[in-house]
């Protein structure tokens, strides 16, 4: 029998891209020519954005910029190597100490991105034969990390602690990690952390929380969803969070017991085999940590803007998601409806992205509206006025 002809990989990819296009699911890149707080200039137009993750409005803070410039002047731009060679600078060490103290943990370890942090943790902790239990709405990189680890991946329906319990109990002999977003990135709701912690204690499973959207935003001092739930390192030994969202920088860290951090330094390949973040960026992030802790008015302002939005949206008859975080999605269901709504808002000078499958489950396309302490009340009102003109039909079901 003649072998089938070898497929051309680039042709196959082009066919897949064309399929995305015809299903209205093609992702498009937009170049931002200038950023000025929540205002973005693109295609020669100035748009008011409700889609960034700069929840505390720190990305353009003068003190972050000054710290960044000072260290760039003194130390240059690149860290010149991986942490374990000669890339680990005093700025990284100070930032790790500050992150550990803020989150109430023994130690912290920097990664270049959150994606890499999650790949690193899961690949270091889990092995073939282990069990990794995850919320179905977890961020893509937690799922990818579990796959990379070779462990068996079980996904439970969103926030369904009983289902997670069944998945753990079914394999009582296996090493087990339960991983959840703290604040869900596309929905804005908080994971049932207390119940998950109790479950993990009963099942002797390790609990990991990805707090990319909780750090800086939740808790009195902004230390995130875990401490806001009254939980600590004992209940949640593995905490990961990013520096690119509320802290307005880039990069990520994992915080927890010394044994975790020591082990990650030995076994987390995305830590070992990559260039350390620029020291100037670490200095800017340290400044951001200090501001996030001390300037609680940013969280108070954000909270006030969130409730202004929710109150206004309810008055418009819009169906809100059960979220008290900066992420306030309007789930429209149909992909075309979400794309049309985003385009109509853009015509009115507002930038809100339509989030479509496969980023969210089929039938749950949405406008992912995010609020920031960089917004003002009149910005929220402008958004509500524009939403009123759209006459959005709520998602079926
Ligand atoms: C953004 C995000 C990440 C990835 O972080 P990056 O630093 O952007 O790579 C991981 N987890 C969650 C929940 C996120 O929202």
C-alpha cells in the first residue's frame, strides 16, 4: 500500500486560519500608537479603553517610570543571562523579598511571564501518574502546564467543589494538585477558595491559586484573593500572580514555602532556561508593589467605579455577571453579536474587546469590560450611554 502523501504543514495551517475567518473567529492585531491613561490612539483615532488589565492605573505612574529610568541608567537594559548564571540582580532580590512579605509567604521566585510561571510550577510539581484537577474556566496556561507535566488532567465544571471532590476521590492514591484562578480572567468572579482549601486538606491534595487578577485589587492591602479569604500559606501553599496586570509592569512570581521555591529553582525549566527580566523592570515592579500597598485610594476608587457601572447597567436592563471585581463581562452568547457590539462601541469612541471561543466556551461570546482606577466617573457614564444605544439582547439561557 502506498503511503499517503505527506501533508504540507503551512498549507494545513492556512486552511485552519481560513476556517477561523469564515466562523468569524479570526483574531486580529491592533497597533496602539499612543497610550495616555485609559485613552489609546489607534488608526489615527483616540479611543477610551475598557479592556486593559491596568486595574490600579499604575502602568504610567511617574514613580514607576523614574525607578525604571534610574536602574536603566545605572545597569543598562538587559539582565544579560538567566537568573542562575549571572542575570539575578539586586533589583530582582529586593522585589522577591517584597512580594513574599506582601503575600505573607516565606519566599517568592520571579518568572519572566505568568504563562511561564504556570508552566514551570506544574511541570516541576507534577509527574506522569499524578492527578491535576482544575476549574474548567482556568486560564489557558494552567491547562497547558498540566498537559506539559504529563499528569492526568481532570477539569471540573466552573466552581463546582463537589465535582472536584469526586475527581480527587476517584484517585486517592495519586499525587494531586488542585489549581484554580483566584479571580477568573474572563468572568471576574472569585473561586470558592474556602471550600477548595477544605477539600484539599481532606484529600491531602496541594492547592494552587493563580491570582493574576486578584493581586493588587482584592484585600485591604491589595495582597490578593487568598489573604482576602482569610487563607495563608498553609492552606494555599502555591500562589502565583503576575506583575503585568494591577501592578502595571510585566513578569510574574510564585510565592510559598522555602521548599517550593528551592525546588522550582532546581526543576522549573521555564525558570532555569530563560533570560531574567530586565533589572529596571524589577525596580519598577518594586515601586508598584509599594504603591499598591500604600495607596489604598486606588482600590477604593476602583470599587466605586465598579458599583457605578453595575448600578447603571442594571438600570439599562443589562444582564451582569456575578462579579465584584474589575472584570465586568457582558455575556452576549452569539459570536456575531459580540463582534457587532464591539464595533458599534468603537464607532462611539470606546474600545472594548469581544472575547470569543476558544478563549471562552462556545455560546458565551462576550464584551469583556474592565475598569481601572485610571478611569473617572464620567468615563463610566460614557460607557453606559453607549451601551444604552446598542439595545443588547441578553444571552439565551
Ligand atoms: C494573564 C494571565 C496569566 C499569564 O500572565 P502573563 O504574565 O501575561 O503571561 C496567567 N494566568 C492568568 C489567570 C492570567 O490572567
